[in-house]
C-alpha cells in the first residue's frame, strides 16, 4: 500500500443504502485566532436528510453465501483493466513494488490488485488458486510489522477501493450496527455516522483517522477506552472470502469459537470483505491534559501505582505520554509526564464548534510536517537529541480542557502520519495496584538515560500507554479468560532510521516479557525480538492451545495455505 494523502472535504453520496466518499479540494484558511473571534458558535450536529422509504439496506452478500450480482455493486469512478489470463475486472497496478507508510516494509509481488467489488475478490482468489500463488491484503499501509508482506511470487490485494458503508441498523435501545467494507477509512465512517438521524459514533477508536478498518480490526487494534476493549471486540459479524472463493459469514450467534478466530484473523482465513460493528448514539467527551514531574509520578511502584489506578478508574479513557528529555538536566526527575484523559459528559456544553476543530486539525497537519523534518534531522544527528527535544516540548505542548463530540475528542491530534516513525508495542495484564505498570514505564526511562550518558539516543519520540479491558478474541494480544482484567498497552516510538532503536526496543520487550508476560501488538514491530516465536508458542496461560485452535480453523478455510506468509508461519507451527 502506498501512503494515503490526507483526506479533504467530504461529499456523501447515497446509493441504495450505500455511502461512498469523494475527496475535494482543501482551502487553507487565514489566522486561526481571527477565525475563532468571528465564528458563530453552533454546537448542533447536522442531521442526514431522510432516506427514500423505498430504498432498503443493500445486502452485499446473499444469505446463502453467494457473491451478489454485478448490478448490485457500486464501483467507484475509473475504468477497470482486465487481469491478463482471467475474467476478473479488478484493476492491477502498473508497478509491482509496495512499501508501507513509514518505509520500513517492502514487497515485490507478482501482481498488485485493486478490487472494487466482492466479485473481484472471488475472481482474484480463483486466479491465485489456478496459478498456485500466495495472497496477502493491505489497506493504507500503516502497519509496521510484515503482516501484509507477501512472497515475491504472490499476489498483493490493496483493499482501499472496497469502501462502501451500509445504512446503520437499529437493534434495540441504544444498540445499533453498521456494516462496512474493509477499505473504509475511519474518518469516512465518523463523518457518515455524524450525519445519521440520530447521530451515531463508535464507543472507542484509534487516534489516526486516516487508517482503514481492514487493518485495524484484523490485527486487533485498540483505542484508549478502558470499558470497550479492543475495536475488534465491537465486531458483530465478519464476511470472508476463503481460498475456494466461498463467502463465509461469521457471527457469535452461529459459532462463537470460529467467530473469535475470524474477528482477529491476521488475514489468514481469506480476504475480508466486510465487518459489521456495534455503534451507539453520539456522545460528548470532556478532554483534559495534566502534567506531572517524573519524581512524583510513575517513578515509584508502591507510591505511584495506586495513583495511576485512581486516574484510570475515574476516567472513560486514559493515555499517558512521555517525550524524552523535555526538561533540562542530566536526570529524568524533572521531566514531565503528560496525562490525557477523557470522561463522558451530558451536562457540559461543547467548547469548540466543528468548524473550529476542523481548522485546528489543518494547523496540526502543517505542524506535523515540520516536526517530521526535525525528527529526520535528529535521527541523522543524534547528539542534538536532548536539546531539540526540550525545545520541541516547550513549543508544541498544549494543555487542553475542552468538551467535544466523541470523534473530535478521540482523534485529538491530526497529521501524526506525517511523522515517519517506528513503533514497538506490547500488552500485559495490570496487577491489583498497577505497580507492574510503573515498573514497566520506569524501566524504559532509566534505560534511556543510561544510553544518554553514553551519548546514545535510540529513543527519540515518545513512550506511550493506554488501558483497555481484556479482549475475548482468540488471537488478540490482550486476550484473557477474565473479562474484567485490565491490560496495559505500552509502546516506544522513534523516528524511522534512528540508530540503535531495534536493539533498544528488543531489550525493553524482553524485560516486559520476562517480568510481566507481555505479548506483542501484531501491527507494530515485533519480529526482531529474540526468541519471540518460541515465547508466544509456550504452554503457559493457554497460549499454545489458542494457537492450535486457531490453526485448526485456519486450515478449514485455507487448507493449502494460500493466505499464509512468513510472519505467521512459524507462529502457527509451519
């Protein structure tokens, strides 16, 4: 997948219950402060025009699992070029080189496909079967691991044009569902749900709204909402085209075990056509930033663990950042820990109009372009890391205290995809008083300063952590038999090309694994960690049993290993 451009103003097209999005032209506004003075405050959410009562919800796959008729499909603009040697009309790329967003993963497949309909998917599978090719799928390329990389003699399927959104369905009370194709962008779904009558939203989401749901859900990505687990735990059903070209519908009601495997399926059961997600009425979040010196917060497990627990339990969502060397001095004691918290509110009024939020995000995108240049310089000139980080923290830090609609509050920083980085993240179960979280956090800071004393700077962007309840999905890194268990999702990030990051992150990961039985986030870098595959296949905690169960289900839908790649082959005992 190639780096996706930042989305612009959006036009919504309604066609038989299907919604598509087209990008328009971005107009750069004047000075933000001037706009804020002139803007009229109108916090209401616009309602969507009423639908034609004769226009029903389009079901893309019939109840018997057959592919829909071509007339039912709504292809996006552009001519399709027929694949040589087959009857498929899926577009193919003129180039057969693919690179992920940050430039850390590369593949040279035999062909790259750009399907637009479910018929295209089944025909690609049939072509791969005839020619004995491997198949892997990608969206916008925001994955750091090699999960999407296919062997040189395989097919790569780019799902970005599979971007239909179907009309939300009301089940009962505040429970709704919405079916989306896997190429749907987070921002596209957010925008459509805002305009629904009544306005709707996901209860949790990722920060970056440029990502697409195929990668988010199949790899088990998460937000910061403790009560709602991973985003994959919001899945109501999933439709997958298997290695025989059959369309399979997985749901908890039909087969809870296979559904658990199909939700976080790592792309190993087939080409994912669509997910149906649980959503709810739109809500507001009170977003607050607070800062605490390291000497008083997250440096002493016995003292600071209970403090951290109180913060997490008193908010709906919590995320903690540490930007290295943000205060002058040879020690970490004065460095500031940034706590960002979100709390649902029905009483507090909005403090920012959607227009004001939109302009702020444009400013953020421009700022992040500059920040990326600074990090690229830092990666090439590591001896400037400490002084540059102190200046950057002083200039860009923002103390937010505002009330926004959920999507605006959750996607609080736009343009982070402009900063090319490498990320290693792991998950582990939080102990009773959060003491193990403080130990995991402080270990990284102490190691970072030990390297700095040697004039080495392998960590130059941030340490971050969020907290979610355990996942019930078989292949989730946050899986736990106890549904009330809380998991810490902790990560370290450096600019792409930073010297020593691979060794530093591997050492950190090994400590977290040894001390807290941590598991890696599938979408982040993890293959470089020494002994990671034997560790993940160990017998303790039922991990081996879950891998064996998943492999049994995978083999049922892909007995020849059409969708297997090197990343997961060893993990599943191949």
